[in-house]
């Protein structure tokens, strides 16, 4: 979903019987029979950086979205296996042509101030996300959803009131699409689509998410936020299913150093933290019930700045190919990371639902063959000992990112004589710098906003909001457009991956696993089978020792 600052399910369109069943089920913290719960039901975890925002229409990073999913609830949620389950919407259905989706809201959903949550709150939020005046970093996501009229609204050519969403009554939210997206229900688990409280935003403006001002509709309320230090959310007694919520308080602690975070975890100050780069094998041996690694729907890559502000050298596809070929990905995954990550030769991970990783030519070579080809390509492009290629590679501050960048730069130096200067920036500055094309080569990481290949491949579409390198290819755009309506888009996705491998606008490095230390009292409730890793504090619980 989103940018990550740190290192399944099938589409559901419900029939009437299923809708009736789902409307009565309870999905919060389903504690197995016979499990004894601990007296302490708090959860404290580490984040690398301060969240980009707690505003659903503004947040753009993974860690911020984790918080927002606690504070706000959208139409649908996910269970621990990644399947869609009711949120504010107790049921939903699509028209026969799949161009109209109707969501039926529960009548007991409330805002934290006691106001009822209505369909009008979703209409307001979706219009707000698409409104250029909001300057949502994720406004482009509304276009991906193919909402009727969205292109005109985003361009400023139409009023947000013309967006294809409506509220016939307080408990019915209707969305009109221009394209029959079979995976549309999966897309409404994304934070950008969550409702927001209009009166609060109009009263407090950009200060509305402060703990003393915020009004939210999720299972938790924000009770404390010290930027750069911590945020605290506690159970919301107004939440419609508060009686099934177990965790009473969740605290996110900002710790910029991986090893410092591990030290605090081992001292009992944290319940979850990421494992420092390269330390998983040792920690798994020492703490087999706490060190875990499992596939995650995320890709780690570097993107070339192909805009007018980018280096002239990167306009040459031979240079881009050579730099990608010379990276020995197995050294990074097996020797540096050591957490079960997968070397990547495509952008889309193999964990993506319905996606079969295609064979791309450079991925079938041996590393020796790739190295030899890289030397040949650089020579053809006019670079060598007498004319070394020089550029800056940018990453956000993290010891793990630094180690990976260092290894990559050493490979380029040794194999190609390339001089890559490393530069790091704090997370928010990094996002702005990369987003404004003020870089040569920049680190990227993308976690799927929904479990379908387009969530990755849409990033190389010419007008994508997160196409930071400004790569543009008319054939890619046409293939991705065709994939939206194709009965089986696999052929389109395969072709796009092959074009990416040929033109190399990005350097795919590896596909993620989640590698973390987790308190064994909480681990049984963690959604390890949800490759999107959309987790909700309301679904967690701490078992007794």
C-alpha cells in the first residue's frame, strides 16, 4: 500500500445468502476456545520513522496506515488470512455489469463523539481524496478505482460533487465505475477510502488529527502523539464492536536504530520489532518462539530518475541494464539480509494472488553471464576507466538500507568502475525529495494496496502518482488499461514485466519477507497468513504465560 520505510485472498462479490450470514458474524479478536488471556492486554511496538500523517486522505506510508486502520474503519476489513470481512458495511453487492457497487452500512456504527457514521461520511471522504485542493498524495488511487468522473475531478475540470459516489440514504453508499473491476472490493480496505468527520475537519483544519481534536470511527482513539517519539491509541467505547475488542492500548514507539530497538525488545520494553539486517539466523536459533519470517506483499527496488532533471546517462537503456545486471541479488538476500527474502527480477512478487512470476531473460542468466553482459553494455554506452559513470544513490535513513546501498555501490565499483555516492535523508524529507525528482537513483519499496498484480505495475504507468522516475511507455499504459477489463489479465501483466526487464526503469532487488521479533504471548493472534500485513489491534490478544 504504500511506501514502506522499513525492510491470498480471492475477490468476493457476495450472493444474498452469504450477505445475510456476514451481516450477523463477529470478526473482532476471535479468541480460540480454551485460550486463557493475560491480564495485561496492551501492545507496544517499534516504528522506524514518524508517520506521514494520521489523516486517512493524506497518509502515504505503511506505518502511518497501521495507525489509521486502528483509528478509522472503512467499508471492509481483512481477517488474519487476508479475506474480506465487513467493516462499516455489513454487506455489499455488485450490479450484473460490475459497474455499480452498493454497500449497506450497519446502523450502530458511531464516531468517537457519538455521531452516527453515515453514507454521507464516505461521500465526503471520497470527494475529499479526489479534490485537488486536498493535495492527497494518494489522489491517483481514486483514479485506479475507476470511479465515474474521477479524472475530471483530479484534473480540476469538474467539481468534486460530480464524483460517481452517492448516498441515497444514511445507510446506503453507492459507487459508480467506468470499468468493471473485479477486485474493487479489495481496494476499499485502503486508508484513502476511510470516512472522515466533516465537521471536525472544517473546525480544526490541518490540526484536526491532534489527540485533543480528532474524531474517528475505528476501534481506537488517539490519546497521545509526541512527533518523533510515540503515539498511543486506546479503545474507543463508541466503536460498534468494542465488546469483542481485547487489546486495551496500542503504543507505537519511534526508534531510528534497528539495534537499539532490538535491545529494548530483549529488555521487555517492546512486544514487536524488526530484526536488524543479517541477524535473523542467530536470533532464530536463540529465540525460536519469537523470531519469525514469512512472505510479504512488498518489493524493494531502486528507481532511475528519467525526468528532465535526471542524469543524461540514465536516458541510455544500456546503462540502466548494466547497473541492474551487475547486482548480485543473492548476495543481498543470503549474505546481507538473511531473513528468507527472495531475489527479484520482476517488480511484482510471487506472493501476489493470481500472479505467476514470468521468466524474464536476464533473470535466467547466471550471475557470471549478467556481469559479463553488464561490462559489455557499459562499454557500448561509452563508460569505462577513462570515463567512469558517477551518480548519487538516495535512500531513507536506516542501517539496513545503508548496508544494501553500500553493497550495491561496491558491486558497481568492482565490476564496472562506477562511482556511486551514497546519500541518506530522513523519511519525510526523502519522500518529498524523491517525489519532486530531486535525485539520480533512489531507493523504493512498495507494499500492495490490494492483492492483485496491478497494485505494483500501475506504478510504471505514465501518469501514476508514485511513478517517481517519470518513466513513460505507451505500450505499458495500453496493456495496463486493457488488463482492467480483461477476463484474464495475466498475459498483459507478463508483457508489462517483460518490458520493465527490457527497459529497466527500475532495478528490482528483492521481494520481502516480514522478519521480526514478536512476543510469544501475542504471536498466535498475529496475521502471518495475510501477505498484505494489514493488521488491526482489535483482532489481537495476549495469551497468559
